[in-house]
């Protein structure tokens, strides 16, 4: 299930995944996963919203496509999807270092944590750095480092909203396992309608065997009897 959730954990839009063979949407250069983001943000056009997503959805062409709809984007991106932009980044060795590539209106930031992390954004870059902590393997303790703005925004908004909705789902976990659709939605609706139509006819056509019982009939109520009491009338005195 693809979900668009706010930082409050509230789900605003979702889409059920029906398998690659069941997708009827037109595919763009953003790829199958990248096309999910515009569909989930269809009601945010022209409203100056900021959207955050991880590297599964992020494509280089997705960022300017959303910007045309006044939707700003911050997301991690895989190095093999940067289309050569990663080769222009100066290599880094230590966690304290960070380099960035600014190609307006898109900024790609590279930071080293436990591994290399690329973040792409249409509004946030290295500017407005903030202090953060990371564990230094060399000093064996947490040290303070300067985090680029795009890294700080991604950690604050994307992780908070996604982690919160996941934790809320776990609290109300159902016992039904997820199963992939085995038929198209139109065929499923047709079968449901056909079953409902013939259900009534099948019940009418059934013949009951044996002597019919009167259990369903309400018992007849007995009429209440009335008795007249006889009393001796007083005799008139002459």
C-alpha cells in the first residue's frame, strides 16, 4: 500500500498496489515507482507544499516535474539515478565533511554517515546548516557535526511522519495476511453482482423435502372466556 502521510501520522492519500501487470497508468520517464508520487500528490498542486520521500521513489526527473506544480521536494536518491551528477561531487572521507552540487533549481547533497547518502531537493541545500550528532568510530563517542539543510529537513519530516504511521499501524494490527490480486477489479465486481443476482433465484427454486412444519407460524391465541356470576336480587317489600 502506497501512503501519503503527514508529520502528524494522519494518512491523507493511499493507493493499493495490485502488481505490475494490473497497473493501467501511463508510465513516464520517472519510472514506475517515481510515478506514484505525482498520483498521491494530485490534490496539492499550486498550494506550496513540501513532500519528502526515500530513495525508492526518488528520480532525478521527478523533482522538476513536481516543482512545475508548486510542490517542493526533498528525498534521498540512489547514486545510479543521478545521471552523472554524482561524478561532479568532491569525494569525502570523514563524517564531518560534506560537499554539495548546486544546479538550480535542483541541489544534490552528499554526506557520509555509516555510508554515503545522497539527498536531492528543489528548495533545500547546504545553506542554513544545523548542528547534529553522529558517532565517530575514530574517537569512540558521539561528536557534533554540521548537517546540511537538506539532510536536516529530511530527517525531521520524512522519518517522523513515516515512523509514526508505522507505529500506529502496529498498535492495531489485523490478522488478515496481504494477498496479491489475482483478477482485475472489473472482473471482481462482475462476479459479486452475478452472485447477488442468482442468490435469490437459487433460494426460491429450492424444494424442501418432508412434511412442512408449522414452526414458523405463530400459535393461535385462545379467546379469553368470560363468566357471569349469578347473584340473588333482593325481594321488594310490600
